[in-house]
C-alpha cells in the first residue's frame, strides 16, 4: 500500500511570526498541500506559541478536509484545547522551551502513568491518540500500556546518521519497532528530519502507514517559488 504523506505547516507560521504579521498564512499553505494530494495536515501548538497560534488551529479545524493532526505536550492546558478543538489525531510529543525543534521521542517508559492518564482524557472526548517515540523496544512496550491508538516513530537519528552503516542501523531499529508496534496492535507512522534524499527507504518499510514531513517540504517550497516571486515583483516596477 502507498505510504500517505501528512504535511507539517509549522514553518510557514515560523516565517509569519518573524514579523508578527499575517503572511505567509499556514492555513492557506495547508489548503495548497491538500490540493496537491496531502493526506493530512500537521501542526504543533507549542506552549510558547512560537509558530502556530490557537487561531490557526481553530481555522485549520474549520478548513482542513483531510485529517488534522495536532502535536502537543501532555499538559492540562493542551489537553483542554485538544478536547475543545477536536482534531482528527492528537500526537503527544515532548517539549522543552529551549529546543529548536522536538529533540527526541516522548519518554513513555519513565512517565507511563501520567501519559496514560492524559490519553484517557483525550480518548474520553473521542480523540484518536498517537505518541511520538524513539524506535526503542522499551519505549514501544511502555507505549502499548498507555491506551494509545498509534505510535509515530522518530526518524531523527536515521536522518542524522553520518554514514551508510549508521543509516542502515537506524533503519533496522525503525523496521523492528514497526513490527513490535503492529504485534501490540498499534498503528504506525513516522517522521522528523525526512527529506527528498532519505525518505524512500523509510517509505518502503511495511506497516508504516504515513509519514509526517515539514521542514524539507517548506524549504523546497520557498526555493522553488523564489523565481516566480522575483519575476512578479519585477513586473510591478
Ligand atoms: N513529527 C513530529 C512529532 C515532529 O515534532 C515534527 C517536527 O515538528 C515532524 C514530525 C516533522 O519533522 P520535520 O519538520 O523535520 O520534517
């Protein structure tokens, strides 16, 4: 089966927040991603609101026609927002204020009860819950105890591997975790750091239904649109 692509539009909002203005608009970017065939839209509402704002989330809830996946930390504030907004998928991620991006998977093993309690609240509002974890057997077994419907396997170590051997080792961990997850009846997605060079090998792993990709797509969109944007401006001069 073909792997589905969900597009993360956080970095469109990052660009907008650089001027605190209203462009570029992540909601418009989401519509264009859907028109191009994306199966879902992903946004991370961070505690510090550094890119996506609550207004974006509300507008996306009203406009996304595929699936809206809200990434969030397991906090009371976020659980309340998710239960009010009702995204199609909630993905629980770790969050540190100083980090540039989500650095590792959620430590489900070290925090199983709190995460399971959060998932229970989300599920009681009818939400579908995924947890972002490292491709690690212990994190996987702990995740299976939480009541989550899905795990998103962190592909960052694979993406950052320095050589072919390292990449193969990381790919094996992702493959093994996918098998483990399926044996626990957890559905599987993956993401982080995937780009036009490294995505194919991950997309070929049986059992991974969908990939969540942001930075490389937004980066390519900026550069592939640069020539047209400049020509449009020159035409006005
Ligand atoms: N999955 C999760 C849980 C993430 O936090 C992110 C980054 O926001 C992604 C996928 C997408 O990663 P990237 O922007 O590197 O494609």
